[in-house]
């Protein structure tokens, strides 16, 4: 068993082993409850695993506070926000590479018209994945669309989606391709369009048929902006009381540009639970070790490796790695770790050396997005988990 690699800690087994883990992570459990009481977030779901084993799974607090309080359970789906970039979009690109339908070195202009001249002609798929394309970080396309079309109520998808794709392709560059690095939603919006063009289907359908269903991710899904989640089979953690849509969002994507695009985009739109995300990460780790056919080991190992593009960037392909100072991963995860965060209060970090997985899902923007207290809490809880499992002597 992999736990035997930690001397004196995971030598036990069975019932005693489970009791021992409960004792070890008691401080973590208490910190999560304190964070809910202190208003770091209304609700939180934390899953800690090593290798194939879940060590700790805890849900605390509330799925929503207004208009009525609702207790959070393991089965509530969270708006993953930018975790969509790695769970859906990055994985879809890896699958297309596996099938020989795309290459990291391909020019973006091979798929998207209007990018074959000027300062965008050297933009490649690799640049989009490691945020060195030159594109700006973000633009309020949803606001521009409302002003240009003169409508109060947007019917998401269709025209809105085409509008966003066209605007992104028309953006001027913030810096020359590969000369700097700037985290950008726009990079992954373009990747979403490229995936749709190559696969000749929607991003949501491609991911459902090639990722979610094959891996048994029954609680992972995009939600169409025109659907009523109340009529579905899922329960959701609420996000913001949206100033633009004039309602509390629950079961519809928080990201406004993704909503305009119909609820599915390369940068945002995915919903899931901690347990489903662990199923997903577990398959990636098996692929990384060469034990799983879902993705070839050489492909996933390249995607988990810092690209150094430009030199000094922490970005791998889609995934981030720990920065020397102030990383959301905390102080202890090895340089051979991959992770990502989402605006709504979500994150995944995986230490590839120790096969330690920490999944933190919260609704920190419910009912307002200006609650930033998770910024200090996240690295603290990562550090505490690592200390309790690897450093402290009990």
C-alpha cells in the first residue's frame, strides 16, 4: 500500500487505521467549521486523498443562505468556475492529441480565421494552454453585448456565443506572443471553439461523451443557461446575488461571459462535486503512472510539466504549478505539483511526488463576490493538512 511510504504513520490498517486518520485530521475538521462560522464562506466541501484512498471528506456549512438557509451535503454540485479549464478543456485537448487530431505546435490560425496575419500569426495551441498567447486576461463581453443589442434580457447562447468568439479573435494583444505570461479566460475561450470545430460537436457534448460518461462522473456537468436546474436531478450550492441578472444564482453559471455563451465555455461553466473530481484526478494519476489507457503517459506527463514559456512562468499546460512565493498551494507541496483555482472559491492541488490530492470546493461568493477571505484560508488549510499527514509526530 502506498501509505507505507510514510514511516510510522500508515503502517496500521483496518478499523484502527481509519480511527487514526480521523484523529490526525481532527484539526482540519475543526478549522473548516471555524471558517464557516467566521464567514470565510457559507459552505465548503473538502476532500483529501492519497493515491487511491480518500483520507478525509467533509462538508460543512450551507449550500445557500438566502432566500432560505439550506445545509450543504456531499451531493451538492458547486460551480467550478475556472476549474473548467483543466477538468474539461485541457482534458479535451489531450484526448484530441491522443487521437492525432491536434498538436501543441499547431498554429491557432489553422483552425480560426482571421489570425493568420500580423502579431497573432505565431500564436500556437501551446501558447493558449500556458497563458502566453498575448491575449488580454478578461473583457466584459456580456456588458458590451447588452449595450450593442439594446436588450434588457439576454437570451443566452446562439448569437451571444458567436459574438464572444468573434470579439476574442478581434482583440489586440497585450504583449507579443510567448514574450510574457498573463492568466487569461480568452485563451480558453478560443480553445473551446477549436475543440468544437475539430470535433464537430459542442464542448459540453464532447466532454460528456468522452470524459464524464467514460470515467463515471455522474455529478459532473455543464448546465445550459436556458435550463431550469430546479427541474433536474441535482442540488446546487448557490453563488452570487448577481447585480447583472438581478437574482441569486443557483444551478446556473456565475461567469457572465459563459452565461452569454449559453452556459458552456472553455473557461467556465462546469459543475461538480468533490467526490467526482477525485474520481477524475485518480484517473489522471493512473495515466501519469502508465497504468490507465484513458490518456497515454507521455501526453499527460508533458501537460503536467512546467513549460518555462516564457522563462520563469509557473504554468504547465492548462495546469499551474507552485510559485516560489505566495502560492495558493501553501508552503509544502513539492515543485512537482499541479493545481488550479476557480473564482467561485474552488481549487484542486495534487502533489505528484506524494500523490496527495486536496480538493476544496466552496461558495465563497454567496451572496457577494467581494468576500476575499479564502485567499488566506486556502494555503493555511493546505499547510495544515500536509503537517498533520507528513510532519507532525503523534
